[in-house]
C-alpha cells in the first residue's frame, strides 16, 4: 500500500496538490490485479513511507488502522476508462493471476505553484506559452516549400529521415 504523495514528498514537493490519471490500456479486473483504493483515505493526510524489501510503501500500522475505517474499492476498468486518484489516497494492486495483461498509462499532475524544493529525477515545472488558435496554420505557412514536401513524404512513407 502507498500514497503517491509519499513518493513526491520525498522528491521535494511541499504540498499535496497533485493527482494521477490512470488510463486503462487493457481491462482491469479483480483477476488481473486491478487497482484497489481505500475510499476517502486521502482525508487521513500523508502517511510516512519507508522502504520494505526494496519497495517504498506506507507505514503498515497506519494502513492496517485505515482498512476497517474506509471502504475497499476495486477499480475495475474497461479499455479507455480513466481513473483519477488524489495523491494521498491509499492504494495498491494485487498480483495478476490471470492470463490477461493489465497495462495502463498513468499521468501525474502537479500544481504549478508546487514545484519541488530541490532537483531530482522528475522534471520541474515548465510554463506553457499560449498560442493563437491558428498557430499550426501560421507555422505551416512559414515552412519552406521543400521542407513541406519532405514533411509530406515522411508522412506517406513513415520515413523519419526524409526531413534531414
């Protein structure tokens, strides 16, 4: 069991202003070890995390106290479903004991004002510049004719070297 903020806190993020979006690539079922969450456990706040058998996890004494106080929810998902998870929600997955894969794509979001206090292996906040709705058309108009021909050739052939 763990909270995502248990990791992110150690990476220097001061506030739990984060969430994760898990997109199911495959079906997630109880048999293939779908995500399990303790509903409402984000209200507990951050639980200390430590390494056990090489895996960082929440203090099991706290987790065991939380289990009878919070509903256990199996996050069964169909392909393409998205599950949003508060960074302090206690969660884990069981082993996949089926013949079916359980792939998912997880995107983590952090508030811009919650940039880590120190550098680590995750990217820091990078502001995005707003562009006009016509920016792609305008950029395409600026592209030289030969560059556009190469771009079109690359699309038709799938040749990444066509534009070099």
